[in-house]
């Protein structure tokens, strides 16, 4: 049997239909699907993709699916993707009555009973699928379909699986007008195209209540990290394949493993890599390991994503962040010392958080003065301890899966004044006058430094050759 599989990426909760190229929400790949595709293709299976972000609506989805006519449809889903994923499965069964439907992803793993209630689903894959999903395809191809609907994924050796299949997304996007010379959409000026995201490991050793234990259900309690050799090999491939100019480590916290980072940066420099990159870190790590920060900057680090979360030490303890406000401020100081751009993640509207504690966050953000603000209203995600707290205390105002979006636009829990929170969030992004002036001056200085005599002559419509001739008396 020649088996054809179509993956469906349902990630339209952020930007909606027709949203390709609109930032990271609609211009980055799903590493889960890209890794599954690579694993299945390595076993000889034919895989393609329908990315809902590229389409105009459900009618077009029906048309494209009917045209592709796959034997198997695979849908990934986070909690926020529940509605479009459910709809995609229903339409797949309607358009192709004999199609075999498979769902997987974070929501299936952390909310299995909820996922089992989705109609028209033949199989559910929990955990990691690089081993289990190709085995399922092989069983289907051989006419021996598994009798059980739930298939538990087996964690793979991360050095043994193929690199993520970025062409799965890129080739599909190009059919729908994606014209950037970049495998993923750049999102900051420090990272020029061609740009891509890369994942060096899975899991997180920390215990924040807004994330754990859900991530442990996905990847286990320990972090599994690829070897430095394997990551460098992927970077070489990306440079050769896409002429990569910059990248971002999309790990939850790359810097938690100091030994790995030090080995990577040493090898990265020694082997002649000079691509700028961003990664995620924590304030306490930056403060405790300034020598590692300096080494990363020498290697090409241009920015850190840091979860400052709150300006209240009580709130930081409540969410088990394991950091302090003093560490947040000191980490920002160290970043500025080394010229590292700061992407600041923080929340407002947490359970038990008071207005004065929200104002402490506002004051902290003014002091940190990050390069990029990334605020959110706290959202209770299934599978986390804070979600259980919210349910136990009857605090949730979420009535639809679409509201699991990480955004600062809609109420999430009871007991919070969201009109005040909207004001506070805007105020947190209003820079102090001196900070605003200093940033303006730096921008002007960068512009001046970019001006060369040749650029001035071109702006005046005078060619360099003609100018030289005038100077030498040739005209």
C-alpha cells in the first residue's frame, strides 16, 4: 500500500486565516510537525502539509484537502488550537469518509480525556511521536491497524532522529504567496534573514506553577539535550541549505546547562561560526554566571528572552519562579553592560495578585527598560498547577478554548480588575523620559554611523566615478 499522509497545522488562534508572514505567530514552523515529518520521511513515507494560516477559510480547506486526498490525516494541537483542530478533523471525515485521523501534541498529552471526546478521531498519540507515529503508519500500510486508540509515544534519542523538516512548511507556504528569502520570519532587527529557529533540547528543570507539571507529561522530568556536535551539524546544514544568517534557540531555557553552553560557544567560535542568535534564559542564571554571558556574547549572542514575570517577590514565590526582583534588575543591568537586547516576558492578573503588586511590576519594567516588551494577562493552561488552583477556587472566566491565547486583551480569571490591568500594562511600556531620550540618541547615532560618502552621493544622484572625475578635474 502506498500511503499518503497530510499533516494539518491548526494554529489560527493567534492571527487567524490569511496570516502568513505576520510575525512569529504566523511565520514560524511547528517543530513538532517538522520533526515528525522528518522521522516519517526517513522511513519512506510521503508527507505533506496544510497550514491553516495560509488559507482563507474552511471552504478553501475542504477544497485543498479533497485535492490532496490523503489516506491519513495528522493534526497537532495545543489547548488554544482545540476548536480549529476539532473542526479540521470533522471536515476531513466529511470530505474523505475513509481517511484515518490521528491527533497529537501538548493538549492530547496533558488533557487526554478531553481529547478522547473529539469525534471522528481514530488514534491519539501522547508524548513524543518520532518513533510511535512512523510505526503507526507502517502498521496501517501493512493492514494491521492497532486495536487501541491511544498510542503512548516513546522518547527518542535526540541525536538519532533527523533534523526538523523545514521544507514541509516552506514548500507549502510558497504555494500561498510566501516570498521571503528566509525559512522563518525574522522578528527583531538584531537577527537578519535568512532566519530560523532551532531546538537543542526538550524539557525544563524548573518548577514554575504556570507551566508545570504539564511539560513533564510531555518530555519527562529531566532535560534531554542534543550533543553539541549534532546542533553544530544542523547549523552547517541550515547555512548550506538556506544561507542562514541568524537563528534563535527555541529551548525553554538553553542556559540552564552551563556545561553544554560553554562547550557549544567554544566550538561555535573555533569552527568559524559568526551568526547572531537569541535564546531564552532566566534572571538568576544571568546573575550567577556572568562569565557564561560574556562568552555567549563573544560567540554571537544578541538577545535574551527573560521571564521576569512579576515585580513582586511574594508573587514570584507564589508562582515558584525561583527568582527575585533584585535578580531581575541585576540581570537587566548585566545585559546592558554587554549590549544584549532584552525581550521581557511578564504577566499581570495572577491569582492573589493585588493592585499594589501589579504596580510593583510596572515600576520594575520602567527600571529594566527592555528592548522588547512581551506582556500578557495570566492565562490558566490545562495541565499546570496554577490551572488546578484556578479551578479549585472557581476563578476561571475562560469559556472557550480560543481564550487560552497568551494575550493581554481579554479577562482570564475572577477577582481582577481588567480595566486597571489594561492601564497598568500600557503604563509598564511607557519609558521614563531619560530612557526614551537615550534610546532615541542611540538610534540616531546608529543611523549616522551607517552613512558613508558613497551613500550621500547616491542620494544626491551623483555617481562615485563622476564625483572622482570632478575632484580630479576630469569634467
